[in-house]
């Protein structure tokens, strides 16, 4: 009995940390032997920026101005705002910019979500390269130019840029999401050298127009679209030079709901694109999908197995010590989420709090997946 419990404990524990430690290490070792550099040079194709929006009156004007002021030939760039039946005046703000023929407003009625909105906008897009921006994403002045340079390499079909959260407070949600994004960007950088990125920054990414495929309404576009590009034999890469800035969620509850939504839609995306798990046809992609996404999303199950098996083995000195470590980790997480850490323990609780928060959200997403639920629509900044 103890042998089985020990096996469960060690396998579960290894799987919990594998996506964060072993997977990046394996990629870096592989990249020492074989890596795929991107051959960049100046490239100035026509570009269409698509901005999905639902009730974004507070930020849509700044975003439009930001895209129109990019360091890119103005005669080669246009903007499409897809309003998903907004009711807060978003449409009226966008209409002020239509007169210069650089901005187009498409109103989607009834409301059907981001995927349906992008499918609709693509029918009107004229650019050779399509740039996707969130309604609250502020690009650095040369972001589009830097992003588009990558398309001078014919092997590249999709690009994701460098999303940075502008953190003004020291809460669990803000600091945790910032640390999470920094790690994701690190992974994207080494995945780019290995082959292709698995999962992109949906607020600062782009695709060759001819590679776009309509996405079902219940799927997550910034996960499924890149996988479609890989399926077509092109690379998905990360360019840290193409920078964008957003404000993170300030409330733990909002961040939790957002994490549930993203995880559920990503899990549904994995099911939808399951053909890419075939190691004989997509060897590198299947390895990355399992390592970066599948194991990570099922980590809360492994965490439960590790804690329960550890508790049942507490009579052994080694496992008693490991149980104390686990309980201390969860105690720090709880202190952080309840804002009981204060100044002294604040930094110690940041990672445990966000790690537990994320995995709790993943667990809820798994339950929703098996119940057949989907989340095609949501309210921005409310998760």
C-alpha cells in the first residue's frame, strides 16, 4: 500500500512542477543542439488592425489613436473595430474616426462573441497581414513595424508580441498576473527557437491573411488560430520587440473568473485541435501541447493526489517533512489571498497565492469541460 502511495505522490509532484521547471529546461537543452532562427528584414506589406470591442467606451478612442500613430506607412494600414452589440457609446466614439477612411466600424448584432466577430471582420479586411489588438491594448510606437518584419521569413505564419502588464498596486491579482505573463513570455521565447509557440498574447498578435480559418463561436481564437497555422505547416513565433501594454485585473475574483474562462476555452481548443497530439505527424507540436498546456491544466488534480498521498504517508519522517512544506505553501497562498501577509510576508505570498488561484480556476474549468459548458461571451474587465 505504501509503495503505491509513494508512487502516486512522486509522480503527481513531478507532474505539478514539470511545466514550470523540466519543460523549459528540456527546450533549452534541445535549442543548444538545434534551433530555428527567424530571418528578419524590413518588410512593409498592407496591414489591417482588427479590434474586437464590447462596451469599451472608456478605452477605445485611445486604442484607435495609438494604432493610427504607429511608425508604419499610413497608406498601408487601416483599422476595423468590431462592436459586439455595444451599448455604452463605443460605436459613437469609433464613428468619429470613420471620416478619414482609415477606420471602419462593423456592428455585430446579436452579440455573439470574439470568434464570430473576427470571422465577420476578416471578410472586410484588405491587408496582407492582420494585426489583432484588444480594445485596451496600447502598442509601442514601432510594435507593428517590428511584428511585420518577421513575415519576411516565409516559414512564419503567425506572430505574437510582448504583452506587459502595467502594475500600479501590490495585490495578488496584479503582481501574480505580471509574474505569470513574464514566465509565459520566457516560455514563448524558447519555444520559438524550438519550433512554434503554444498559446499567444491575444492582445498583440498577427497572422498572414491567407492562413486565417473561420473559428467556431465557442472556441478561443488566440489559441486555436495559431494551431491552425501550425497545421498548415507554418511557424508561430514570439517577438519580444513588439511590445504592448495593458492594465491587469485588480481584483482576485475578477482574475479568477478570467482564468476559469481562459482555461475552459483552451481545454475546448485542445479537444477541437486534438489531431495535433499525433506525435508521428506533429512531433514537436504534440510535445509542446502536452507539456505547456495539457499537463499544466490538469495540475490541480495532481496537486490533490500529491497532498492526499503525502498526508497518508505522514508517519515516515521524509514524508512528514514534505507534508509540512506543502501545508506551509498553502498557508502562504491563503494569507496572500486574504491579504493577511502584510509587508513582511507580501513577497513570499505572491507566487503561492497566484499559483493556487490559477490551479483552482483550472479545476473549475475541468469540471465545466466535462459538464459540456462553454463561454463564448463575457464582460471585459469583469472576467
